[in-house]
C-alpha cells in the first residue's frame, strides 16, 4: 500500500488525487491523507505562473511535512484575466519520495461575469461563487465548475484528470527520467 499525501485538508482534493492514482495505476493500492501547508502564493492566485508555483510549493512542503510517504500532491486553483473575461483553472504537481515529479494543468473554463466582477473587487473564487449561486462553502463541494455545469463535471472529476496527467512521468519513467529507471 502506497501513501499519498495531499497538501490540503479539502476532501474534494483528496478524493481527486486518489481517483487519479487509482486510474493511472489500477494494480496498486493507495491510501490518501491530507496535510495543511501554505502555498506561498496569494490566497487567490491571479496568474498561471503564480498558480503553478502554489501547486509546486504545496507538494514540496507536504514532502517536508511527511517525508515517510510515497507521493505528495499539490493542487492549486487559480484565475487569470484575459481581456474582459476571467479564466479559471488549476495546476497539479505530484512528487515522489525519491524526488521525481510530474505536473499538469486542468482544462480552462471562463467564469460568469458576475463571479468575475466579485473577484475583481477582491473576493476569492469560492466566496464569489457562494454569493452568486447562494451557496455555502462551495469550494469544499462542487466548486465553480460544478456550479456552472449543473454538476455535469464536479470539482473532484475536474481535478482527477489533471492528477492522472501529472502521473504520466511516473507511468513512463524511462522516457521522463531515463537515469532513474
């Protein structure tokens, strides 16, 4: 049984990480635990670069917090203005206890203008979603992607594909890490 440490206590993120690992490595058994670690970036990252850095920092800090585990996963959601529109996405970084890593980005979608307006006023995405959709703590549940798609895509499914993509270097080690194979 391999242990995955997710750099978050959010059950959606822990579930997404476990689903991604189980899909990529169905022959393996995994257990997942969360740890609260700082991202080292804004609470609401506003650029692609800042969001990726937050995911990297979270995975790295989780590995320092629990060096006995096998894998460390940092998931960081972010937004970025693109003209009058506002894009939403997340970055995922997976590190192994041997120092190997993979990273991936989710699909990008555009936020509804009322949500984007609240973010421009200083709200975080989750808070803006709660206001516009009349929800409470939606980021611990279906998130913006679930709210905007009427749960055709929930937040865990949205993240789990990116976790799977971040695991490609571990699946194809000989291509990504030839000296470590």
